């Protein structure tokens, strides 16, 4: 299930990812879920973005080859 994030004036992909996932490097998950806004660099206030729920393997900071199988 996905959540919704409402942008604030000046938000950027990396800052939103940090707010919702605690890691700015996960911004590609947000961009994949919101392709209609992928060209936006700095957001205006009030846009609704889909925030996908990440699986356990997506929330780890280890590279895929170090995660092992679980």
C-alpha cells in the first residue's frame, strides 16, 4: 500500500525521499511512482505524490550482492 506526500514549496526529490524514507538515495522509488512529475526539479506547494511502501530488501543500505537471500 502506498502513502501520499503533499509537497511544500521548494521540495526536491532527494529531500522528499529523506523525509519519507530517511534516505535521499531512495528518491528513484518516488520518481518511478510519480512519472508524471519526473521532469520537476523544484516542486510547488500542494502536489500529491504517491509514496510506495518499500520491502525489507529495499530499505537496507547494503548493495544487492551483500544482502544475501532471506
